[in-house]
C-alpha cells in the first residue's frame, strides 16, 4: 500500500443471513482528502462505516489503515489507531457541558488505571488536565469557544452536530468519519459545517463522509464512491460521478424526480 493511501478496503463483504449489505467493495482513501460515500437508502453506506470502525467484522475481505490490517480489531482498538467517527443520530451526554462531552473524546488517549482514578494519583490529575486543555482547543477549533460551559441539551441542533465532531477530533484521529453530518441542518448551519470540514482537512486530518445532500457532497469532495445494493457502481471526482449514467439511474435521478 502506497504511503499516500491511508485507508484501504479490499473486497469487503458484510452479510446478514441471505442479505449482502456490502458486497466485495474496494476503496482507497488518500491522506488529506475529503472522500464521500454516497448512494440511495439501503445501499450499504452505514454498514460499510461500521465495518471500518470495528463495530462489524466483515464476512470476508480486509481493511487496512496506515499500512496495518485492522479487519479484526475492536472499536476501541480502531479508535486508538487513529480512526474517529460520528453517527447519524446525535449521541451526546445532554446533562454534561460542551467541554465535558469533548473531554470524553480525549480519554481514549489517556493511560490512567482504575486505581489511579479512585485515588486521584498525580498521573491521573495530569491526564485530566490534558483532557481539559484538549477539549478547550477542540471547541475553539470548531467555533464553539463561547459554548464551553453550555449544557449539550441547550445547544441548537447545528451546534450539537459540530460538538460531536469536536469530541471525535479530541481522540487525535488521522481520519474522521462523518455519518450524515448535514442531516437536519438548515442552510446557514450547513455553511458552517462546510467551513469546519475544510479546517479539519487543512489541519492534516483526512475526512470520509456519508451524506445525502448532493449539493454539499459535490461541492466539498475531492473523491466520491457510489454504492448501490451493497456494491460499488462508480468512483471518481465529482464531475465524473455527476455525469455517470449508473449513478443518475441509481441515485441522482431519483433525487431529481423527487
């Protein structure tokens, strides 16, 4: 695998009973790019995300990350390697502040033991301080610097989405996977999200996203992979994908009809 390839899937298949939700999908994601995974509902996009992040072990095929075979790793091991993700449904701790939510994201990088936590050892205190400052840094980075003490439940919808991204970034990933980040956002919130994703890319973090908003996808992506019925039907730059007859038939055409 070339040094410019950060994530590589080889013939990844995920089967549930007689259904192949993902069927022999190959994909390469280069370092520093914004790569979108699109397709109609039921195409296998989130299942593919779940395989990459260790939630599912594929029925067959392999996943390589930064030169290492991660196919059989558990989710926390995948996170430790440098893969972070958000989910379709917002999963924040509503009764905790924005800062506390993001601190949880950085705990994947700490080494404190259970005994250290109970007895508040010096090492544990140092790591908590690092978590605190990492949370401050990430909240400033995504534009939520004025919301650090705000309860997650009190944030408007768009900012909740951005907070989830800040929490994922706190794990210090090499790649961040965003599962439908635009879902439920209005135009101004989507504009802010776009700025945030460009900032993430410019900071050297690769972005893989699943999204249904075609205007957003075509405007922000360097590369696009298209799935339909679990299989890859197209891959390329936005202009190529936009004009592909299989894509138009499977997905974009349906959007236009609606």
